[in-house]
C-alpha cells in the first residue's frame, strides 16, 4: 500500500487524507467541525472539539499498517518538519525524503478493525453524541490517522502484535490484549503533534430531526477536496 504525499493531502489508494492542522488532532475518535477556509492554497481541516473518552477508545480494536511512501514533490516533506516522531530524538532537524526511501522512518496507518466498535463507543458517549448533534452538518469524526515512526521502534512494536491487533490506551499504541504489561521499550505514542494525516467521517443518524436523534448508525467517508 503506497501513500503519495503532497503538501495539501496524502493520497492512499485514491482516498485523500486531510493534513490541515493535523498536529492538533489527538487520536482516532477525535471529533469536531469540518472547516473549509477560503483562499488559494487553503486546505480543509477539523476544528477539534474533543475526543472520545479514553476508556471507550481503548475498547476499539485497531489495525496498524506500514505504508510505502512516495513524495509527489519536495514540498510534501514539510508535513513532517514539526511532527513528533516516536523513536527519534527531538532537535534532530526533522526528517528528509531520504529517511523514508532508506527505511529509517516508516509511515503508519492506524485504523479501526471495522466501524462497528467505534460506532458503538460513540453511542456509549453521551457528551460526544450531544456535541455531534449540536455541530450539525459540519460534524465529523476522525476514523484513521497516519503517523511517522522510527523504523527500529516500529519493528520492536510490530514484533509483539498478534492477530488481536492493537489499541490506544492513554495515548499509547499497544497490543490489544496485553495493554497492562506492555514493553516500554516499544512504546509508540499517538497524540497531538504525532498525527501527519487523518481521515474524517460524517456521522449518519437514526432520525432526520435533531430532536429525535439518539444514535449514530453509520460513518460516511469524507476526504480532502470534497
């Protein structure tokens, strides 16, 4: 699976991930209002309101996929200039295109193993349900995130994964069934500053009128440029 990177989106198999204000996105399950600024070079972004409670997020089984990377032009590397990259020391001047081509840094896609559990946990979060309804047509939920990780750290992390997948527990990506005893030498943090790109989904409801809405029934894919 290859990610084609520009300074205004990350294209993954024809699906364009958002990059606008990605550093402010804390995790999968973040939610808020999709903004569409006017002007040349402006990109859509999520104005984050909050994130699904950590206890609910920890119950969402995740799939972690390492991606091949292709930069469409040199400006794409700018997305990584100020990013926090797990496994790399701060103050190293950022990463280069060569760091990806030589395998020093990997780009990871973190996504739910199907939408049903995420939808269930959204519906189990009353404050999130109310917030999404109040936002109206611009309400969006972050479903997938893309982060960069130092390759050796990723190898340590992935070696411990099983078929049961991963989970995010207190801002750390861990093996789903073994969160309490996770090896601290293979910790991959997921939080503000680590996110490079993200997908948004529009919640679909069990009723048309706001006053009758009680639950999310589906998450409809959105993408940069729409």
